[in-house]
C-alpha cells in the first residue's frame, strides 16, 4: 500500500484550539522567523513514527488497544509558556501542562511500549508533556518575544484525554495536513 509519514498523538478539543489560536495571534507581531502552528494542527505528540508502511497501522492500533485497555481517561490543563532548549536559545515555543501529568506520562510510556512491541525503534526523545505552538527558523531578534513569553500567565480549563490517534502527516509548502488513520478510545 505504500509508506506514510505518521505519529501518535492526543488531539486538543476545538474550544482550546481556538483559545490557543488567540494567544498565537497576539504573539505573531512580536517576532519574525517563527512558524506558528495552525489551530487545526494543535496536538500533543506522544510518539513520532516517521515513514511507516500504511498497512502496518491496523496492527499498531490493535497493540495500542491492548496496551491501553487499563488506562482510564484523565484531565489536564494547559499552563505556562516556555521554549526548547531554553529562553536564551529558543527553537520551539510551547505551552506546558498542569493537572494529571503522571497519567499523561504513563499514557506516553504505554504508547512507546506498544510501538516497541510492533517493531519500532526506541523513541529519539523522552516524552515531555507540552503543546508546540511555534518553531523558530531564524533565532535572531527574539528578545521582545521571549520577554513577553515570560510575562504571560496562560492557563486553560481542564479537559479530558480520552483517546489517542494515529495520524498521517502530509507535508506541503503551505504546511502539514494531519489526517486520522486510527483512534483508540480510553475506556472509562
């Protein structure tokens, strides 16, 4: 069937996508050279898979179901702003999380375990719960942006995490398009 670029993620509810988009709109004039994430594409990446065979998705979804069968839905919120690797050398702008972060990390560990059982190599990075809102292409002239990021007190209402999604990512000059290929619901 061919290869697809894929990742496993938690979707953000639409009302929070709109709230985050308002924040992004307020930050845009503060710096050039930042590629801001479109509201429709906001998600928490649990595991980047890279290029995979599309016919491997059903087996991966089934392994995720097995690994997550005892994982209950839980709540988190968006809280705080930051940058990777740090504010002095920002490359990624993110929103942090609050609430049940331990369950979030456990969810990510179970997703990683399912991927390993399906033959995927170990993830490049350890899971760190965050929502990427911008990527910095040219790290110059960002002082105003980073000063403002440190002053903003962003906190959302809590929202439920009740499923994980395997997404296909199609890249184009206009930016990526994410299409769900399989969903695994966390049973209450």
